[in-house]
C-alpha cells in the first residue's frame, strides 16, 4: 500500500540519484562575464522553432552571468569528457580559467563558449527564464548548432559518471 509521507530534501536527492541523465556543460560569456557549469537537467522544448531548456542553481550567485549575458550554450558531453564535467561541477575548486583550459572552445553564433568536440552544441539566445524553488529554468532559442561525432554519451547516475 502506498502512503503519503513527508518528502525531505535528502530523501528526494536519494531518489533522484536513480534518475540517469545526460551530462552537459552550460556556458555563457558577455557583459556579465564568462561562466560554465555542469548540469544534468536539460532537454528539448521544441523543434520549430528549435528551443532547449537548462536548469541552473539560482542560489549560486556565480550563475547570474547567464541572465546578464542573455545567451548560453548547451554542450552535450561524451564519455571522454569526464574530467571536464568534474571540473565544471564546482567540486574540484578549479578557477574559471582552469575549468575552460580543460577543453577546446570556440563560438558559433551568440558568443557563448562552445566545446569543439562536444557530441552536440546548442548555442542559444535566452528568450525566457523562470525561477522556481532552488533553480532557474533557462529557455533558449537555438541560433547555432554543431553536431559532433556519435560517441558514447556521458551519463550521471547514482552520484557518479558512466558511459552508455
């Protein structure tokens, strides 16, 4: 029998650890500064016009450049990007310059840094955002696209990285 119970933050995180997600690095650059963050919560919104969404921790003031700059790139990682994912996760203590030194970057259309060897890159103009609980959902219209080699994706599951 199912019962209703209180769902605390730790119980929720434990349950979500069983949710496998593709690993991305969201990046931005512009008047608000350069920033990158490893994220799992991202997905397609529409193919006409092409739009994606990406979720960032809004309680981290270092994520403000995404709003100020009005642009972001969603860089989809493959299994060989594990060190890059760890670096951008914030858990390694790397400076922003050290994080970006872990990969080769260029720009496509918006000026946001795009990872040259990503599985896919969705370069986006920020068209909307919504703050909800601890996170900010960014909605981006894809203005630039790169499709990389079809390599094994980097997945995050059970609090660690895996390849599919």
